[in-house]
């Protein structure tokens, strides 16, 4: 490495900034937005008989004594056996977003990540609502929205949800989801009410990650615009599951004789800071965990820290299914590597290698995962336990999507990079690569390095050029196509063929004290419905992370009061996902203003039908397992509530009737929330150049020395949680890189 850099160990916590201002909103616009948030999550107080209308706060719901008492009793029953004092119940009901500075900070952080075009649209909307709200809802309202009584604001929100216009329905979904998310991240009363602990029950201080050192860059003091230049043999862009495996194999094959540099635009969070808080934890996610598709139909979650998705995922380890491998290999894709018969089963050998390094084993299921396993058995469905990448440990920490404090989760940070670092691999955090650098050679673009901007933890920026013999793009399905497009590549397949595994949600409320934060998040799966079209497309049923800020933003919203009361049942609640292997695709393209990835994707009618089947089957499982309430996250659809009578047959008939109504109602976006934690396919692997972006060895078509190794190379959706598939394909691609290096005279270690 060049002398313009130095390495320093990571010692200080990562600063997680929550913006204090949203520049695109003026004061009046912000007041309108907060009035809407106070409607999504309202303050609820008891009505004093001596109050007059003028005395009543227009941003508070005042309930008559009998209704307020009923709500308080419902809350107390929902949080047994904790039984907090009445003043805690009262404080929770009275909590209001506009009174909480942290709510404002979280909301501003989310809004600051909106694309500029969406910021402009929101600003225009809020300006209209601040002067003439009636023009947006075709009513006679002339009073600015913040001055309207809360019941009128509620009618406006509900009117958007029922609107025939996609724009208003999308606005309804986005605002209610943002309100729920910011409330859970910032609430001062939620944890006291439900008993949710800020750290796992078994948590002890002192755990640390491998003592990684990260390059520090210093600008030329005479000309700060002149890029700092360094040289390495191989540069890897990104630090997720693909990058971890590639770096590890290169280090294993060549040792310190091969210089390898891993560049990550996010930050490293050391294990002694884990698990992060509900607010700070979202700093590990792309755009703070609030990325929406262009039409607002889906929320997309992706890792954006050192270790990428391997740091924030739920530890689920599943190997690529046979019917998917057949689709990629024999049935039309022509990628023989995925066939079991290819060269002695090379792909299976890669699967076995990564499986062994991570020590994937089954663990004891918690309440939610037992519900799936036992409910499936009752109904005759196929289900199994899902191994965890925790090197044989029981790994019963439900908090680890906010960071694995034990260091048991064998993602890149704990499982792949430590050995690479010992063999001389270097790392840089805060390095956002803009493009790959090429030189022309015999009509081909030959990769010769990358350029980008490095940002220190103090906020200082330095332009950096990294010269290299090989460039491996491993920055994920969202960013890898953007880097290739920024680099001037004209392949029309770049960014296309986006798969997202669209997901719907169902929550069940149980009589027993579930304590949903306990135990591993995703340790079972129901697979009876994974091949509904006989072509490999269908839906799998899984439990989700029960960290409140992950699961509760997706509970249904019909009114602020109902939402607040349902959220309070968290201690007795589990949320499940119906995750679809999508047939139909979208695409990634560059935002014209920021250059960041934009997502064009709407769940198709074909794929949504599979999601809906999953929702129906989850409801059946929850009913079979005795759930007191079943809440599909389906807009404008009432939950099923057991009445508890002795007539069991009538209750069964009522449930079947309810299921029939649910099936007929459907799951139309955008008001029905869809989400994605699995992004795949935007740099598709193909047997022919015209069909994809990389060849069967991961080399970018039409170039030399340039590879892609992450989920973006998937030929289609994996159908299972993609971590193991990503790692196995990356292992195969890394093996090819090693062969190319040896062919160019680089000596392997003895």
C-alpha cells in the first residue's frame, strides 16, 4: 500500500447521526407533517366532564370515562403478567409524537433519505395541506390541516387509504408506516409498558469483534482535490456475504503474497456496542431501513454496514433447492455449474464448504417457531427446522438483527474476514466507490482499479484512486449495477431482472406470555406451498424478527386508537411472514440527482396470489395453535377475534367464513404492506452475453479483470433466504479468480 495511508484500530463507537433539520421542508410544512403523525399515533386521555370544547386539545383523543376504562383494562390484560402501575398505562396512552424530540429526529432521518423527487412531491403536498386541504380530498375543508380537529384529520388519512388513486393510497401507506416506525423507535413508555428489554436477558458486557484495522487516507496538503492513489493486487467493493467469502479464499490460496483490499461505504460496529438501540440499529441499514419502491408498494431492507446483510440478517441458513438448481442449470439457463453432475458436483462442494465454515446447525425454536412447527403438524403441512450459521452454538438471541453481541453469527465479520485479515487482507470503511477504472486492450475494457470518496468518522472527505489488477464488485443487488452503470458499461441487462421475494405479514395475539424477543428469530419454515405453479414459484411461511421496530410498523392501521392498543399487545404477539419466490421482476436504475439506486418494482398479480395463499395458510396455523386474535396486515380488513364461547363448531364456521372474506378481499398494493429483505438478480449470470451481465465464472461480459460476486448474479430468485447461496456462488467465482491469477503468474502459497 502507498504511504499516503495508515491503519488505525477501531476503538470509538460509530456515530449514528439523526438529522436535526430536513432542508426541503419549511416550518409550515413540518407542522402539517407532525399534525399527521399525531393522527397516526394520537394521544389518548380521559374526558373530564368539566371540560368545554375550547379546553380540549385538538391533537388528543378524549374518551368518556367508560371507554377510557375499557381501553385501560384491555391494555392491562394484554401485558400480563407484567402488570405495570396505572400511571404507566396512562403515560403510554397519552404519549404523542409532537411532544417527543426523538420522534422528530427519527422522522427527519427517514425523510432525509428520500430521493429528491419524492422530497419535492411531499413538500408540495404538505404546502397544499397547510392552506387548502379540501383540494386534496375533494371536500369542503378550508382550514389548514394543523388547525383541524383530530377526527377530521383522521377522516383525511382514512380517505387517502380508500381513494381510487394510487398516489393517495401510497401516501396513506407511507405516512402510517413512518408514524408507527418512528413511534416504536422513540417511545419513552413502550418498553416500560411491555417489559421489552434493551439488551438480551443473558447479555454481559465485554464481547468484542476481531480487532480489525481500517485504512485512513490523508489528502495532499498542497492540493486537496488531487486524489490519493494507492496500489493493490485485488480490490473488492463491498463487505457483505459475497465479499467475505471471496476475500477469505484469496487469502487462503495466496496468503500475504497477494495484496487484497476490501472497501466498504458503511461503518464497522464492534460487538461491544451490540445490540444497538431501536433507533441507532437502523444506522446499519441502507437509508436507515426506509427504502421504498418508486410506487410505494414495497419497503426494502438491505444491510449497509461492514459485513452487509451478514451483520443484520436473522442467521437462517438454507441451501439452494434442487428445483431452483435445475432451473439454473439444466432447464433453459445453461449454467451447468449448478447441476449436481457438473465436474463432480462443484456447486454442492461450494455449498458444503461455506456450510462447514459457518457451522450451520439447528437450534431450539422459540414460541413463534414452535407455532409454525406444531401448527403445520396439526394441519398436515410440511415443515422443518432452519439451521443457523452460529458454529454450533444455540444462538437464542432475538436481538441479533441489531448486532450479534456474542459474535456467534458467522457472517463476514465473525466467520470470513478474521482469517483473511490475519493473512494480510486490508480494509477501509467509509469508502464509497463511484466507478471502476478501465484501460483499453484489444477491444476490451480491462479493469485497472476504482475511484471513490472516503469519509472519515469525523466527516472529512478524501478523493481516492485504488490501482489494481483485479476488481470484484460485491456491493449488493442495489449498488452493484449502479457501480457498473457509473463505470460506463452499456450492457442493457445491467439493473434488470430484479427479484425481491415480496412478503406479506400476519400477526397472532396469544393468551400466554410470549415474550417474543426471546429465542432465535427464524428457526423454522413451512414449505408445503413453495411450488404452487409446478414451476418452482410459490410461498414459504416463516417467523420474523420480533424486534419491535422491525415487526410493529407492519401491523395493520385503521385508526390511531386501534393501532396503539394493538401495539401494546406486543408481549403476547408474534408476527409471521409469507415470503414469495417471485416469477416477475423489476429493475434498479440510478437516481438522476443523487446517483443512488432507485427501485422500480410492483408485486405482480401472479406473485401476489401466492403471497395471499401464504397469508391464508398462516391464519390457519395461528387458529390451530389457539391464537386469540389473528391480524393479517391487509388494509381495510378486520381481524379474526375468538369470542371464547363453548360452541366450537360455530367458531370454526365463523373462522372459515372470515377466511373466505379475506381471500375475496385480496392483498392489493400499495395500501397492503409488502416488504423485501432479499434482493437478487440485477447483474444476472448467463451462459450467453446477450442474456445477462456476468458469465458462468462471474466475469463481467465484455471486460477483463472485472467480476461480480453477490446476490445480484442470481439467475432468478433463490426461493430461500439467500445467504448460503450467495456464499457458495461467491466461493465458485473466487476460485475462478484464483485460477486467473495463477494463469497470470501469481504464485499460490505453499
